[in-house]
């Protein structure tokens, strides 16, 4: 059985880390979660980013957050990647699998997956 | 929406946007009915706005002029012979909005609930500073998650910490397994 005691153990483990983590994130991944995004499948995309970023050891430098409608509803699910000192990258028509690929190639490897970007979309 | 749990995610986003500190999401399944209630203590809506929210051409968004959240929920409920009711107050003493949707589960056009666990986890991940009380009652028992209790145990560690998110997922999985085995 899962218990609140386990959360206390997480708390004890995290207390020191939280201080370090704040302010260090240089990359932000933002998933559009308005009606249009949700209807198009944004929920599993967000979930895949959260899992891949954390399981991939990027938690210290990448944050994953949610936003409302980006204004390009026909291209949802839309994901924007903001990196310090670089142009914003907008990924469109995302899926959970594409999300994992973006984490591997772009966030880890530093190479934008151009085939999924809005610039490459008909 | 392919799943009712996606409508729930969408409607609850409105509660958070209205500044709710606590949003109560309740699903009650009894016989062939499913009642969904989303109750928040956000800023509430004036009667004037309340009369327009079911209209797809009303929206709070600024990026375009159509708002489909409530109309989609209403359609999903009415397709099964059910209905949606919205009560809202902007009074200082009891401000907030309650959306209640009734569904008939055995109707051919009933949208399956889908992955409600993922909806709850997504809400907490996206809004770690607001509280959610989730309850799901069926004929065999109840699943409950109260982020206020988690917050007490976590003593300041944010709810969107990955380890916490994983714990919540596992906790909900376990609760639903217990419910299914009853």
C-alpha cells in the first residue's frame, strides 16, 4: 500500500535538492493545454515530456510546463521549447513518441528535430 | 473529446484560471448514471457571463473568438440524455463556480471516462500551487486523493516534483486496482 510516509521520505530526500534546482533551469518546454490542445491529444504529449525529461536526467536544466491556447489550433498539440540565448522552437502535431524523440535529439543532443517544427508543416 | 476525462481536464483548467485555491472533482457512478461535479472557489461569473458560457461564441481566450469547453461537455452529456448545470457566484462570502454534468452510461453515445488518473496527474503537474480534491465513487467503493494532505506530508516540497508525480500515479493505480478487485 502507498502511504503518506513515503511522501515524507521523498521530502527528506528532496529538501536539499530543491534549493539547488531553483533558478538553474535554462530550458523551458511548454505544452499547449487549452481545449484545442487537449482535444488534439496534448495530455499524453505532456506526460511523455515529463517522464522523458526526468528519466533522462534532465530535471536540473529543463522544466516542463503547461500553457493555454497558442493560437494555431489546427496544429495542436503544440510544444514550444525556449532555450537561453536561442530562438524559440515550435513543434506542431506532436505525439508521445515524437516527444520522446525531441527529448533525445533536441534537449539531450542539442539538435532541433526540424521535421516536426511549424516551419516544416504544410 | 475522445474521453470524458479530457473534458474534465479542460473544464478544471477554467477553475484554475478563475483563481481557485481548491477545486473539488467528484465522479459518482450509481446504477446507469454518472454524475460529474467540478466545484471551485474561484472568482465566479456574473449572471451576464453565466448566460453566455454555453454559447460556443463566448470565450475568455484572447487568441481567437470561439470557446468550446462547456459546449463540448454539454454535448457529451446531452447525447446520452443527460444535462449540464452551472451555478456561479461572485459574492465575496461564497464565490466560485460549480459545474454539474449528468450522464446515462448505458446510452450508445456515452463517452467513456478514459484515463482519469492521467487527468488528475496532469492537473497537479500543471498547477502545483492550487489544491484538488478528487473523489470517484462507484458501486464497489471510493477512490480519493486530496492534495492538501499530500502538501502537509511534503512540508514545502512542490507537488510537481517528479518523485511526487510518480507517487501520485502509483497511488491512484493502486486505489483503482483495489476498487476493481472488490
